[in-house]
């Protein structure tokens, strides 16, 4: 059996991995899903990586799943400990020397979001509710609990430091995107992932948080990846 290492996004805690973690444990796997120090102004990517590596301890047979901003931390973990598989889940893919803060402009995120919003009929400059932007396929009760109890203040510290790796770590890597995400539009993600990783992403249904909206399909996808390595 494997140890799944689940790395969460910005401004949240690890609670949202719960439905996926339950399904993985039901299949006999171990799960590590630490809370990153995202509200600590002294903590950057190095401290995020330390937090994950310390949580892993001496576990082996590692499958790292990195979501959203977790895409900056996941490869750093793979550079520190032996990992069998890295899955980038609707994740930001960093370039060597790039800061997380520069990623948005470097990848063309702003114009891509504006175009996607226009196509959805969202007025420019609208501050859209997270319920309709990132959780529109998540069950109402789950989304309400997530937004009420598991949002955290995100420090700006990690956004200012360059990503330290000179190249992608030598680990089998898959990219899994969600086809209905409104925060990271699908066309943007396809282009960004393909240009930066050199291969096209796989696709599944879901909003920005498929671990909440489509946990059954997500566990099947992860298990199929693991079976191929």
C-alpha cells in the first residue's frame, strides 16, 4: 500500500482533503495531510516543505498530490525525499527561479480569467463569491462548512521568494485538471501545464476543489496513476 501525501492550497487548512483521505484509507493506504503555516509571516516555501517532510517522517511508497498553490511545494518535497509519483492537481506549475507572486503574470492568468469570465457573462471587476467561483459543484453543506471554518489568512511571504530548483525533480509526474474550474479556467490550465511540463494534462469533472466535489472519481484517478508506475 502507498502513503498519499496531500498538500493543500493557499489560505485554507487541510480539512478539505477529508473526503479523499477517507476513501484512500478505506483502500488500506496511509494518508499524510499536514496544515501548512500559511498564516505565519516568517514562513516561506522552505518552511512549507519542511512541514510536509517532517509530517512524512520515515514513511515510504510516497504519492504526493499537490493542489493549486501546493504546486510550488510538491516538487520541493520530491527533491528532499524519495517519491514514487507526483500528481499536480489543478496546480500552479513553477518555473526555475520564478516567485509564486510572478507566476500569475508570467503565465497570462489575468487575461485568461477575464476572457473566461466574459464568456460566462460575469461583469469585469466582479468580486465573485467563492461559492460560485471555486465551489460551484461542491455540495452546499460541505461548501458552507469549508468557507465558515477552514479559511485562513494567507501570508504574502511565500509569494516573494524564487522557486529554488533548477529543473523539475526526477520523479514520475502527472497533471490532473478539472474541466469546470472557474478560478483557473480550463483553456488556461491546458496551455500552462503543457508548456511548463511538456505534456498535456488529464481531465476530470469538477470545480477548483475536486476533493470535495468529486472525491470518488478523484480517488479512482489517483489509484489508476499509482497502478501505472
